[in-house]
């Protein structure tokens, strides 16, 4: 199969932070590797009155640290054009069509088009409808739409948004992106499970006592205070990243690694999440908001955040999956802002071994076995085993079998957005989110959100730089567990 891909990218929100930090560097990496070469073009659109030359200079700035040479970067940037665009103005789509057709002919793009919606979701519907009504969808090439989160604010708004978009596009043309699904170790979850018989044979409630997912961030709001104060950690992180990881961990083995089979397996898990009533939401989910620490402002002092905000910056929860495989196994999830360290990891704790093989008078009982999958910033995995201390007797000790990617390997691994954009070019939606998954995850989140909206929280309740409120530790302690990662 020919490596080079032919496509026109039309990026709505082409002057935004995401485009600068992620999209343009990812496109350049694909260019360096030959996936994009002579037959691609990019149109950036936004309200700012930029020229092509200014836009190309911005693109070159974004790839300066990874460029092969200034000449190579300039050649790459020469494929970029800019159009000042009002998404509500029909005439602007006519101008966009003219430019798209010119670039299609200039670069021989075969009418393949990827529309990247990197804007507020309130514009997704009108953009989709104008793309169809003004003839930007081609008849001979492919038409694909990449949609950034947030996709809705709850189930009802997500459904309304989906209905608007699917008036113009079929479901198989939609690529709802979750960059966590492009992370190397998230992609490795099915490989670890189904590629190792010894793991898959114990991947159930007979052997696993609990599963822990931690996505912690050490930064605060930056310039995102306005967005975040209307969203919160439950919607911003749990609804998408956390539940997607949980679904990969808990799904049954699909018959193949195809987009349809993977989606079906994940959707089955999301449908099986136990829905809590009000009493059990308050019992099994913890919310927090960070207060000030030395030289660090509290959440309510952040820019564009209400001084009496009830928005949570931390969530911990006990999720139950009502399937025969996972009956009785809690999945503990945790995510938050301004925590002690930036870490993404999964810890699977296996049931304790009550073997009497070791010395009976040993004070320390046998430790549980743990499998840890490190997502970020370190990437790799480790498996903690019991062995004996060197010397006489049978006093137990613990060792870790581990593999972690070196810094060089991590640096050379494709970045998440690079992988996902290439998947979209190839028409592979396996690592994107299907509407069925989205619908089920929103339904689950809405039951929690409804209870919290009816109860005023005592915020702030954890200090910036800590690991969240004490209630997060109590959530596990009452079940006889503890957070495995507790720096």
C-alpha cells in the first residue's frame, strides 16, 4: 500500500492553542515520515484577519524545535493557506469552497477532505450543516470530520449535537477524538491482556481484588478557567478519558481488533456500569476543590473562576461493572488538578496469597501482587512478585519485573495526535469514540452530576500540591484497600 496520503485538511479554529501545540507539529511529523508529502494541503480558518504569509510563519514557529531544517519547514508550511471565517456566514463557506477546489487541483488531492472542528461545540452543528449545504462535501473522495471534546455537556445536549451533525455526516465519517486513546500504553492495554495467556486467565474476579485508575495533574487552570468552571473534573476527565480506559480494562475479548468489534466490546462495559441512587452516589463518589498553598492560588482565585464556585477540580469514585467477569471487583478512579505530581497510571491489585509455605513467624504477611501500567510521564509496566530474601530461611521479599521505555524511545514514539490523525487518514476509527459509547458514558455521568448539583459542597477541601481530600483515602479504606500510588 502506498505510504503517502492525499488529503485536504480544513481546520476550524486554526489560530487556537490546540492547533499550535498539537495539530501542526503532528502534521509535520507525518510529513517528515513521508505520510504527507507532495499531495496534501491545509486551510486554517478563524475570525482573525491573517494573511497566508503570516499563517505560514506561525506554523513554522510551532515546529521550530522539531524541524529538519528551515528549508524543510518552509516547504511544509507552503502547503498552508488561511481564510478569515465567520462560521455563521454562508458566503464564507462559498469562499472556502473555491479555495478548497483550487488546492485540490494544485496538489492533486483526489477530493479527499478532513474537516477538523477545534472550536466550541456550540458551532459544530452549524459548521456541519453549512459544509453540506454549500457543497464542501465531495462526491468522489472521502469526507471525514474530526471532533474535539467536549461533545456535549450532558446526555441531552450530546444527543442534540449528534443529531445536528448526523444530518450532514454518517456515523462512519465522524471521528470523535480522545487523545488518551492515542497514548502508547493505553493502546497497549488490549495487547497486554489478550497477548499473554497467563494474564488473561487471571483477568477476572477470581484473582483480582480491585483496579485503580489515576490521572493526576499538577497544574492549575492557566487560561482555561472560564471553560473549566462550566465543566469540572467529572465532565472534563471522567466522562471521557477515565471511562474509556476503564472500558478497555474491563471489556471481553473482541473477535478481532476492528473498529466495530472494539466499539461493541467497550459499549457493553459502559452499559454494564452500575447506576447509583442518590445515597450511593454520595457514598461512592468524592469531589474536591483545591485551596491555596504557598505561592499557589486556590481554584476560586484563578482567572475567570467565580469566587464562590462549586465546580469540582478533583473526583474519586468507586465504579462497579455488573458483568460475570467483574462481579464484586471495585474500579477506583481518581483525577484532579493541582495534585502533587502529574501522573497517569493503572494499578491492578491481585488477591492475596494465604500460602503457609513461608515462615510462620514472619511479621510481615505476603504482599499482594500488583500489575502497574504507567501511562505518563513514564511509559511502561511493572509486575510486583513475592520471592524470598537472600540467606537462610523463607522470609518473603518483593521484586518488580518491569519494562519502561527509555527517554529516547518515548521521544521517538509517535505522539498521540500524530497517531490519531494518521488513523483518520487511513479511515481507521478504532481508537476514536462511537456515539454508542458516548451516550452510555454521559448517562452514567449524569446520575452523579444530578446529585451533586442538588448538594452544596464545602469547598475548598484539599490543598494545592496534595493528593486530594482525605475522603478519597477513606473511600478505599472502608473496603479494606488503599491507593497503591500515594506519593
